[in-house]
């Protein structure tokens, strides 16, 4: 299947609203941007880093990618563009129109789609990425890991960035620009390495390399469905 499949028409799936602080921050390429929790806590979103070129920690992940790569929650697309420049077949997915637009502007290919929707090349992706805390997508890491298990190829790899703290939290959050503008609430999760290993074990993944760089923590997971290949989805136009 080609990676040039068109995104659904407006109204067919979730979207980030144009007035949302996240969309505005991506359009500007900088913050401030926060996640405000319903319990009053605040998490900093590193939008400036997301909109910059890949840093050494990002590159340590890119070097471990093999075959065709699916970047789940690709944001502004720095990794999608970098992987494409390295010769990978790569697709980013994100529920934000602003994220998809910025990814395409930087030379990447992306769809405005949730990981829980139908995706191109299901069961063929050799590598999947959950970077920048995206193990929190949907607020249910176990459901997310199980879903990705059906998206990657047999014996496919998932590279996950975990929280630097030993946490296992389920949250409801809203994006906040620090100037009184709030986005719509959505479920999120924060998962450290210990909790990530537990969830991986019960969803058909075995743990591989763990590495830390610049206070960012990563874990490689390998799916257990059997021997795979690097065939992957066909690139656009094939």
C-alpha cells in the first residue's frame, strides 16, 4: 500500500481546532505551551524542540529505525522529514491539521488520523515510533500498545520515549498557552520505564535496548508475532 493515501474529509475523524493553543504554537514554531491537568498540575510541552531539527537524542532513535517507519503522533514532523532524507519509507500520523501541515511543509508525508483509525499498510510497518511522551496518547497505554501490535509487521519494532520519572499516571489535560487560552480536554498518560515494561509484557511485546541521552529515556520493544521482513509498505507512487 502506498503512503500517499488521502486524509479523511473534515468531520470524518478527530481534529485539533484552528484556535487551539497547540495549533497556534505549531504555526509559530515556538511556545510557551503547557498541558494543564484537571487536578491543577501543569506539564511543559517542548514545542520549540519539536519544531527544531532532530537533536542528538532524536538521532539515537533514528539510527535504530529499520525498514518502513510509522511515526505515531508525529507533531510538526521533524523525525518524518529526517527519516525520509535517510531513505526510509516513512509516514507520520497526527490528529492535528496544524501538525500535518507543518510536516508536509518540511518535506514529510503525513495523514490527519488517529492511530486507532484504519491506517495504510497495517501489519507491514517495520518500525513504529512513540516519541515525545506519545505513549500517553488516548490515556490508556495498554490499549495503545495492543493497537500498535496490529499495525507493525510480525517481529516489528516499537521505539518508545518514556517519562524520565518513575510514574504511571492517567490524566485529563488541556493545552494552555499561558495567556488564558485553553484547548479542549483530552485523556493523556505519563508512563515511566518500569510501568512501560509491565504494559509491554501483557500486550505481546518483549523489551530490548534501553538507553538514556540528555535526560531522555528510550526503550525498544519487539513484537512477538514471529519472524518478519523489511518489505514494508510500498513508497508513494509505487
